[in-house]
């Protein structure tokens, strides 16, 4: 038997290991997804994630509104600026740390190739001090 199509309207939130609250979306837990997770994230002004990576899973981000920066790389040595309309790709196993340095909330849709979004998250506390 094939799986049914499912429509969700984000409402419930959950606390991610990364330090943000996410609006629950498409995942293995919510709809039985096999290979994708997609949810919305609002990062308040001054919001900062914990340094982390997603083991063996790719991430795609669409910035709906606002702006942020993201440090990325083995020692978080690279800096990327992001703003509304940008599409961001983060390869699997890439350390990163996003920060909303703007004065408005940053809102994004995030998709990952991990249907159990939080299972592949590895925190990297040893990198925290490398970012101002």
C-alpha cells in the first residue's frame, strides 16, 4: 500500500539541540517521511545557534525574511551573509553556526535529507569560542 499525501500547518514547536525552537513540519515522526525533513525557523534578533553539524545529511535553507550570518568550516573560518530570497546549501558533516545580527527576526524554511531531523545533529562545543 502506498503512503497517503499529508497536509500540515505548522503550529507546535520543539527545542532543537542547536539552541533554537523550530516549528514542527515534515518529518518521519509527523508524516512518516523516509528521506526528508522540512520545517520553519524564526531566529529572533541576536539569536545564535550552538556550533554543530549534521552527520551524513545535507541541508537546504530558503530565507523568507530578515538577515543573518553563518560561520562555517572545520574551524568556523568562513563567513556567509544571508538575507531574504537567498537559498543556502550546507553539505553533510559541515560545521556551522548561524547568528541573527539584524534587528528583525530572520525566518527560513529548512529542509534536510534526515527524516529524523535531530538524530543527525552533533554539537561541537569545542568550536564555540572561535566565533565572536
